[in-house]
């Protein structure tokens, strides 16, 4: 099966991490997030992926190449200006090779999901749907657009964020489209899939179905969610085909230099960095080429590549990024990530 990955967004909610690195290229458990997603797609029958890229697209071209290193074929569809989620799908569709009636998987590039995409495709085929959306049940749907369905699972509406959502099921960012339906998206324009394409298809009477699940799902778009996704992956609460959980329940890059009496805990991830003695790293992500001075405490924080943390600094709930950025010795920075 062919897939389109939507990976061209600017990831503004993850600033400053995404000022230098696009969201899907941020490392989670030692590899760029996109590698976990390619592994997931491959496990679910995807053999050819069109990457819809725009923001900092050279990093994707360099890392992914033609996909051989990942065991899939990868083609890159570059948008000079980001075209929005549906505009990007339309732009990428010129590289698809499937027949008009065949299903195409479309994945947001910032989702970690354990749902069975093969079942989603089977439902799509069985219902002869034009598009089948993965819907996930959340505890509180108020911050999201919600998607009510009839008893059989046929989508009835797309409701914007509201204080009183009609259902707990929200769009989980993984769609199966019948190839020919993509041609109904206007070409060369900025188009949003949630706000424009889905409501328009529904209004025109196209059958849209829901594949509902309550399996593991997270959108890594905010610092808190990014930290949680990394921890869940490192601790094995989410299985990624490209990461083997270690018995320590933490991840430490093989080239990291770790000083004496260092404690790395609670699903932390440490890249190829230098960690001084008597350091505590708890529930945190430390990127590559970071220097952490001795006696520092880093809790519930994300430290980007190339940052320097002075001796004895205490950091909790903060994101620090930017090559050459340094935190003074013995300083305290407390935030609510
Ligand atoms: P924020 O700026 O923090 O909202 O993040 P974002 O830019 O990633 O936007 P959002 O989370 O809404 O995007 C969902 C998915 O669609 C992500 O995987 C984005 O990379 C992708 N995406 C969003 N806009 C575009 C676009 O214009 N072109 C392409 N190719 N992908 C996009």
C-alpha cells in the first residue's frame, strides 16, 4: 500500500526545539520521530511513502533519501510554501502510483498510535468508503474538534472545539482515502483537511467512515506531550519496531560519556552527550552534544542539542534549546513544561 506522510508543518508549539529541527526530525529514544512512524507504517503493510515536506525540507531529504535504509520506497513532494494539510495531500498525490479505487494511507507526522491500521483499511474496503478516519476516544474532547457518527460508525458531522462536544471521539490524524477522492481537493491552494476537505466531502454526500479505537495514542505537538511520548516509548508502554526497550527503562546513547555517581531515571533519554559526576536526570530528554556540569539536577525537562548546563544548576519543567545556549552554574530554572 502507498502512504502520504504530512510532515511539512512548522511545529510552532514546540518552539524553541523546532527552530532548528522540524518536529518529525526531533529525536525520540535515539532516532528521529519519523523513523518510529515509518516502522509503524511498514508493520501495517505500507511499502511506498510520499513525504509531503516543506519547512526545513533539506533535513528530510538528507536523512530519508530514497528510503532504502528504512526498507521502504520514499519519494519527496516539496511545497515551496506550506499548503496546509489537504493542500499538501493534493500536491503529494501526483507521485502516487495506485489505481483510482485503491486505498491510500495518510498519516500526520506527529502522532504515535498503536491502532491496527490494517483493520482500518479492511473497514474502509468493506464499507466502500471514500475516506475512513481513525477516531480516538479522549477523556476530555473540549480542546479538540469532535467527530460524531451514527450507530454503525458512519460520520455525521465535524464539530469545531466547543465547551460541550457531542462525542468523546476526535480525529486521530490517520486517514485511509480512496485514491480518486484526493483529486477533489483543489490544487495549488492552501487547504485544511479538518476545516475544509472533510466538511465539504460530507456536505457533498461522500461516504466517510470512522475506525474507532481506545488504543495508545498521543499527538507529540506540545513539549509536555513530546516528553510523555518519549518516556512511554523508552519504558515500553508504546512498542516501536525501531526501538528495543532496555532493562534500565531509560535510553542512553552508546557514545554518551557518563560521569561517576550519575542517576538517570524515570524513562529519561540521553543522547551522545557529556554528563558530569553526581548528576541527576529524571523524566527528561537530553539531546546530542550537550555538556552537563557536575552536580546538576535536570527533572521533567527537554534539553536540545549543543546546550551547556553549568555545574550545580537545577532545572525542572523547562525546555532549553539552541546550539551554544548555556545555563549558568548553580542557577535554578523552574517551569511548568
Ligand atoms: P503547530 O505549529 O505547533 O500547530 O504544529 P504543525 O505545524 O505541525 O501543525 P499541526 O500539528 O496542525 O499539523 C499536523 C500535521 O500536519 C503535522 O505532522 C504537520 O507536519 C503537518 N502539516 C501541517 N501543515 C502542513 C503543511 O502546510 N504542509 C505539509 N506538508 N504538512 C503540514
